[in-house]
C-alpha cells in the first residue's frame, strides 16, 4: 500500500474513535492530569461531532455542485468547439 493511504486510514480511524467514544466521568482519583485528559477527549469529541454536521456535510454538497457545474461548462465548451 502507498504511504499516504496508510496515513489516511490512521487519520480516519482516530477520528472515528474520538467520534464514537463515550467518555464517562473521570476516574475516582482526584488527579488533575487524568481529569484534564478526560476533559480533552470530551471536548475533542464534541468538536468532531459539531464539525462533521456543521462544516463537512455542507462542504461536500457545495463541492459536488462545483464539480457538476464544471462538467456542464466543459461539455458546453466542447459542443461549441469550431
């Protein structure tokens, strides 16, 4: 496999783990480091969910429309070629 494909798969796997993880309350120990790590995971999960719904989905629709418009433009230019 190509190196870029391995990196892409790792990024997607990391994103899916963060997206679907269910961070519960931090462990009973009152360690600030452990509490901070759990809070960081919770914040990253919230960001990932909001980013997917509010940014990526509309961006895919816009990108699809741009591709379709360019295809139509190219087809029209090829038809009108002298």
